[in-house]
């Protein structure tokens, strides 16, 4: 008989990798099990994954009685293999995109202690903060100036306007006329990326086009942010 992990109850006897485990507690997505030789382990298996249910215990057993489980003698090597197998079975499925973002954050200079366990939103915020530090250093302005510009953009105080001939609104250089540093500033504030100083202007233009998408390649908007 098989059962979903989400339906597993305290007192259930489960067979994992040929070994018999007794469920001692469940809650908040975690399952705690006890093995006669391996001891107690807690994991967070896939709620919809299935596991083999050996036999239904009596109500008395589920209330706290410990079913008899014959001890099995194992070598240290066998015990280690069983522990590894249990960890693999109960470990949550990895998210490749999240792991890639975490690796990128580390490469951008975010400390690994901050990236561990961080969500996508938290990782993006950490990356953006690191980029802001570099923007300030590369432009010779304090970090608070970069933060002020970000705040003005969030509040809508800085116009992101079409470039119109004769417009009374503040104008700015077109993409083809921008210097590399201005381009990199634009990519930070409007596209959430900040390439290294070694990236040439042509590659910056390609990156900018990629972020707009082919159908938006020629969209005109403000391409400079004064400090």
C-alpha cells in the first residue's frame, strides 16, 4: 500500500530503501521518523510524493505505543549509505533558477551567509544593493546619491519620457550617443543589471536590446539619470 507524504500520520510504519521507519511526528511540511538502528530523523519530503505504508497500527499504537521492530545489525558503511538515502528521499526538490540566481549573487559580491535560504525577491534586492555600491564608486558619488535617484524613480519624480523634438521635458542622450558609463548607469536603474567596466559599448547595446525585446528595440525613453 502506498500513501502520499502529505497524508502520513503519526504512528504510520513506512518502508524506505528497504528499511522500516515509524512516524513519530508531522507538521508544517516536516516528517519525523524513528528507526531502530539509525535513530530519529526529520525531513521535508515532497507533499505529493508517495511512500510505501507497511501496515496500519492500532489506535493505541498511534497514541504513543512503540511497535516492536526487530533490530538489524548494520556495518558503519551500511548505516552511512542508509542515512544518505534517507536524506536524498526527504530533501526538498532543488530549484535550478533559484540556485542560478544565488550563484550570480555570490559572484556579484553578496556574502554566502546572506544568500543561503534567501528567496528570489531577497536575492534580487541583495544584488541590486551591491550594484548600487558599484554605481556610486564608478561615478564618484556617495551611495546615498544612488539611493536618492532610486527613490525618485520609485516615486515617479524622474520622468521616463519619450524623446520628442522640441519637448519642454528634460531631454537626454540617445542610446547610440551614450558613453559606456552612462549606459551602465541606465542598465542599473532601468534594467536591473550592472555589467562590469570591461564590457564594451557594443555589448552594452546588445544587452540593452535584449532587455527590451525585439518588438521594443526602438522604444525611446530617458537614458540618463543625473545625480
